[in-house]
C-alpha cells in the first residue's frame, strides 16, 4: 500500500498597505512568489481583485471587509507591513488585522521600513504641520518603550516568538522594499515548519 | 426559599487614546462612571495604573500588552474612541484592539470626534508637511467608501449591528468630548441588554 502524505503548506496572511499601491495586484504577486520560495502559501487581501464594479460604496466596503476577515481565519499566521502610513503609525487596517490574528492565537510577524522609534517619529510629527486636528498636542504622552510601533502591536509580535524587523530601504523604496519581509518569511518557516 | 438572581452587568472594554492624556486615570474614571449610569461595567485599559516603576521598558510594554489583552478577553463588547491620533487614522493600539475584539466575535462600537471622511482627512494630510516618510504619495490610493475610518474598522462596527458615530465637539475638546461615547453606550445597552 502506498500512503501519500500531502503536507499542507502554512498559509500566511499578507497584511499591509500594499493594497493602496498603484499596482496592488502586482505587489501581491511578488509577495506570494516570495512566500512560495520559502515553502509558504501567501494569502493576499482581495481589495483589488474582488468584483466590485457597479456596487455601491457601502456594499464594496462590506465585501472587502468580510472577504479579508474570512481569509484571515483561513490562515496560520500573518506577516504585517507596519511601515508608517499617513501618520506616525502603521496603516489602521493593518493594525486591525494584527489584533485580529493575535486574538485568534495565530502568530503575528511584522516588519517596518522605518527604523526610527515610535518616540522619534512622534517627535518629528509634533514639530511639523498637520491636520487641523490629529490627536497630538504638547501635553499628550508619547509612548517611550524603545519600540518601533504601538506596544499592543509590537508585543503581539514578540509574544508570537518573533520580533518586529526594522530595516532602512533606499530612498523612495519605503513602500516596496521587501528585505524585512524576507526576514519575516524565514521567521514564519522557523515558527510554523521548524 | 429565596432565590437571589444577580444579573451580571455587561463588561465594556474602553479602547482609545485617553491613556495618553495628561490625566489618564481621571479620563478613565469619567468613562467608567458613564458606563455605570447605563448599567454597564466599563473596563479601562490599565496602562497608567499598573505597578511599572523600576521595570525595564520592554518588561513594562509586555505587562501592559498582556494585561490589556486579558482585559479584552474578559469583556462582552468594546467601545472604541477612533478620533484621529497623530495622523489620518485612529490610534494604532485602538485599531489593534478593535480587530482583537472583532476576531473574538464580541460587538465593537465606536465613535470619532472628527466628522470629515477618511478621504477628506487624507487629502488634507497630503497637502501639509509631514514626516520624512509616512507612506503617502500622489500615486498611493486613498480609500473612498464615504466612511470615517479604514473600512476594516468601520465595517467591523457595522457588522456588530451598530454604526461609527461621528460628532464634532467644540474646539479643543476633540480628545475629551464624550457625546459620541454616550451614543455608543446606548448602542451597547441595546445590543447587550435589549
């Protein structure tokens, strides 16, 4: 008798603001290909590939949200691109997804293409022009734990057995550099495959 | 025989950047008192009341994170203050917590003291001075679903049977106005107590 054992490759949810890039599908294709090189199944959010044309905006938003929540539940871990997005912190949707996977008990890995600490970025932000209101003011505390992100996010990564990978890319490559992502892929293999 | 039935009041996790206010404990006390007026047990994150003195920063951060995750698991729902914080979006830790409670299947309610849409705030942000790198650029898409926040957050609130409450407070009251919070408390009662 021949027993065929097919090993299921771990599924990795690819959280990050790449869905807002000029070519979001290509950005996802590149990450999924890198996952495959590491023996992992990359699962990219479907924002840009769902059939949304002609639907009302609230319906579109609900479809994207439900589809991505379903994808997350189907995954074994997440790798989050926590590079700052329109402010001091990571993209809010990515932060939501890190919390979501953390609550499900799935390992969360992450990288950022900004190496300054959260404290340093907040100080830079405080010194510049901003929105009419953005929640910042002289007497509002700035987290100072030598971390790269809000502690709820970075500690979730540490508690997953990893660390938030900080990397400085070449200028203008901040949104697309994948060196930190590659480090996370190796981490994912170590944690999920051994 | 006398049977004493003690109804457990629903526990509401109070997510938001109030933990960074000059007097975070007082800000929490006020919210917890409002919860009690609505027959709800407000549960405020312990960032400012944990015994952290003398501990190394990484240990402090890990204690806060674990304590808040444990608190969230103990709660029946969350009310999130999604007012923009150091950028276009809500505080990253708050976004994490919305995702966390959503993954646990607990209702998530939310309010923001900024009434502009996410699109409008992003456009304002794009026209001002910012961090050396913040993820924004002319060719980076801006979500346009007529929502007040990233769709993963706002749809999570809608899927909880509620809506993200938008309210414009008096100038300089953006971080402390509780009108939206009161609406959320009524929503929480409707969803949890009936």
